[in-house]
């Protein structure tokens, strides 16, 4: 597990975002066991209290659940996973729109540039799968 930490944002929030992103792209599956708080702290070289805070918040959000002394598990609630994915998409779009709006580029040009980039990425993806 590798997370590049950004000093501008709390580490526990970055840990939560990492899990959400990994779930959204299917690298972490619903029902999958995740490392213990201590194990994750050692892997990431961060304070165990930071991991504890991230796990507590993920439990409150319904992202993971812990049954007694058993390992924490990713939710199997498909609706919750769908909500996480949609939230990440909305967050990315909001960030993009906020940044692009300040450039005062016409909407048609933005849409054209986005479509062009998506086509380019699709072609690269096809090459990598060959």
C-alpha cells in the first residue's frame, strides 16, 4: 500500500480518500479484509492514532465495519460503494470546473478539449492492453 502524503491536508483524510479511490476503481473489493490499524500504521510509517481516526471515520461513513476483535472489512453495501464512486467523480468535476472557470474558456472549447483528452486516454489504454 503506497500513499503519497500531501502536507496541506490531514493525513487521516488522505488515508480515507485512498481507501475510497481503491474501492471505486475495484482494487479493494467489497467484503475484503483490510490491514489492522497497527499494520497500516507500520506500512505507511504514520502514527497509529492517525490510522485509528481514519478507520473510525470510515466506520461512521459506512465504508468499513468491524465486528468485535475481528479484522475490519470493506462494506458489501453496493449502494454505499456507488455513492462513494459518485462522490469522488463529483469532487473531481467540481475541482476541474473551479479551475477552468477562472481561465474564461468558452464551454464549447472546454467540451472539445475534454473529449479530445478522453479519446487520447482511450487509445493509450487500448495500446497498453495489446
